[in-house]
C-alpha cells in the first residue's frame, strides 16, 4: 500500500475544497436573504464577490491545472480571502460607526437632481443602510463572522501554498 505525499494530496483536494467553501458561503448568504428575509446592503453584496472568485479559482484548479501552478493558485486564493477579510472589516467599521461608508449605503442625494429623478427616487425603495445590523448571533454581526472566517481561510490558504512551494 503506497501513500501519496501530502503536497500531492493537497494539490488534488484543495481546489475542490475552495469550490465547496465558495459555493457554501453563497448558499448561506442567499438563504439568509431569500428564506429569512434579511435584506443585504451594498457592502453585504460586495462581500459575496470574493466567494464567487474562490469558487472560480477552485474550478480552474480542477479543470485547467496547467494554467497556473498549484502553489500559485493557492496563493491567489489566499489573496482573495484576505481581500474579502479586509472588505468585511471595513463593513464592521461601518456597522460600529467607526467610519462612514463610501459604498453608497444610504440615502445620499447627488449634487443636482432633476424633478423627474426626484420623483423616481421617491417611488423607489431606498437602499438598506450599511450601518444597520439585521441579525446577530451572540451579539456578533454576519460581517464580523465573515471577517473572522476570511482571515482564518487566508492564513490557512497561505500555509497550504507555502507547503506546496516547499515540497515542489
């Protein structure tokens, strides 16, 4: 009975793991939105993008492994997770009123608005404010959980990349 070395196993399994993480996070976000009626703000919607990218990177690792080396692919995933963590920390800062959002998360009007634009804006539903927290678990918002999870995943992913590079 022969065993594969750990890096070979990681190179084969990790892209599938990335797909599972990306798709699972998106399923949770859409379930919260559509099944439980939690309306996402602009920053919540932006925080979904890294998970889409993670699933795409995992798919590339499975379907087209010749496009990028396993170590580099994993490092790219780590950078995406880190960017997602930074975005989530920014959202937490907005929720906690540490700073104001620059993502159009409120009802700020432009400098000049025509009468027709004003009438249309009055009929449209205003965007959900990004500093309004709809749901918490143990007093912690979803953005905070996302920041923690993304930082953990970034660290884990960078560690996997390091292990692959060392043994390559």
